[in-house]
């Protein structure tokens, strides 16, 4: 199986060079992505591929249930590097419908360590329990996928690295999307946050 992956890698690299001989030599010298993607680790949600971007065009952070926890050093390191060093102009928080992490967070069964990681999703579910109680099965999970994205957008938009960038006049916009496994399309939750006023107006109760 791994030999197969190495063979595919050689073919992929050859095809890239075939189409653009300077492709890799250009990327060696620098990366200048415009976007930071914060998405789920789910194998069906490959960041670059979904939006048709090549290597070098998007900085990517993925974890189970696309969380942006304010105390998580991994996420914070990625965010600071993307904002302060790469100076991305857009942060995309991208959930997906049918997310197993989101589903696991509201199941009564225990899953081990992942239950600790997913506690922010349970908090979001608790905060929106009345709305979610009116929904059943997949509809409830999918709505929580959306609410989880909105909460993570709020986390990113409240982050000191981000608010500092805004204060210094930088253009930086935080977006919330949910990807549909069923048709390959992203659904924009229309919560573009380009500054503190947007955050208060659009996500005050997320
Ligand atoms: Co997922």
C-alpha cells in the first residue's frame, strides 16, 4: 500500500512539473497564502482540493470538529503565524454536515479522550439546547455543525492576535462555512467578521 502512495507521489510531482516547470522551485523560496483554513480532520474534507487551490495558496489547520479553542497552543500557534507572519487576509472556519465529532459530542456513549477535546461542542449544544431540542437525528447534528462553526468564528474573531491586527488597520476577515459531503459544495453562513463591530452585530449571541 505504501509503495502505491510513493508511486502516486512521483506521478503527482511529475505532472506538476509538466504543467509548470518552476512550480516547486517557486514554492521553495516562499509561501504567501491569502487564506487560513481551520477545518475538520475528516478524510472527506480535503481543504485545498475543495476550493481548487494549489500548494502554497492556503495555510491549513485541521482537528476533530474544526475547533478553535482559546487555550489550545497548536491552534494558537497556527493562527498567530498565519496572521502575524504570513499576513493572510481571510480565515475560513469550515465545518461539515454529518461531522462525526459533532455527533459524538451529543451522544450519550463514551468515546475516551476525544470526549475531553469535544467539550466545547457540548457547551455550544447546551447553550442552544432549546433550538436543538426541536430537531431530530441528522437535522439536529447538522444544525449543531453550523452552531459550532459560528462559535469557532467568534473564538477566532475574539482572539488577541486578530483584534491586534484590526487595531493596526490590517484587513482581515473571518468567515464561517459548512461543507456538504453529499454534493461537495460549501454553504456560507454569511457571518463575515472584518472587525469588532461586525463581531458584536453578527455573533453577539453565538
Ligand atoms: Co468532522
